[in-house]
C-alpha cells in the first residue's frame, strides 16, 4: 500500500478477511454504506485522518457518496476508481475531491484474496480520488503516478507490515478526542474515565494482520 506511506490510513472501508489493509476494516457483512456503520467509523477515527476505499468498479456511485459523507464528518479518504470521466459518479466526485491522481504507463492488476494471485482482464485504467478531511478550498488538482512506481512502493510496504500499522495482539478502538501518539514519544499515562460509547475492540477492529 504505497498510498499508506503518504496518507497514514486509519481504516479500510471496503475489505474482507483476506485483503484488509488495516486492523480496522469494514467487510460486506459490516456494510460500510449503512448509517450505523458510518457512525461507528466516525466514533472510532479522530477527525482529520484518512481511510482507504477500494470499491468494486461495478458499483462505485454509493462509495463516492460515502467518501463525501465521511468528508462532511471530518474524515478524509483515498479511493481507487476506474478511469472513466463519462460516468455520473465521476462528476459528483469532482465537486468534492481535492486531487485526482491518474495511474499512467500501465494498468493495475487486482489480486484474488483467496489465491493471492493477480487477476487479469482489467480493461480500463485507474485513478485515485483524494477527499480532504477538511473539505476543499479550490478545484481539484491533477497529478500522475507511473504504475510500476506505485507497485514498487506498495511491494516494499507489503514486505514490512510493521510500516503499515503497529503490530499488536490487541487492537483498541480510537476515541474521537485522542490524538495519535507519535512513535518517537512515550505514550501518556492512561486516564480513567467513563467510556464514550459502547463499541468494543472487536466491533470493527478485526483481529487480522495478514497485511
């Protein structure tokens, strides 16, 4: 996940047990498109952070709507989408995203989560849509990244999952009013307080760190 090095994702909104890119991930059963799950995500991720969204190319519109909803709640997102400017959802994304990063000089091959092997047959290019958690102050800028450069950066991180997210036997939900602790600084002493919500570590933090 080369993009994680840049955006430091706090969640994977469209995943399954075999391909999740973060301990906090949303499966089809969790259904990220429901109001209840969106509220859970907003409760677990501090505002100003980013999540990763890799929706099915065949059903992108509701995921663009999700990215916009999260942006309105202070959570940014990076979405991998089909490179097709003729579809209606792309116009909707243009109204809210702050960057469009096109993948050039090659197409992305998706990986089968069961076999771990690339799946051929992607007949379109890809682009990343970045939705800033603080909204957008100007029209989106357009940037470019070579496919091989992207794959090289992602491959390096996939070999070092500790660079993607901290390895821990227990995943603890984030509280909206607690800032992430820098790895160079000691963690503050715990402060006893009443729980702010009813969510448990296993609610959306799945115990899967295969990536």
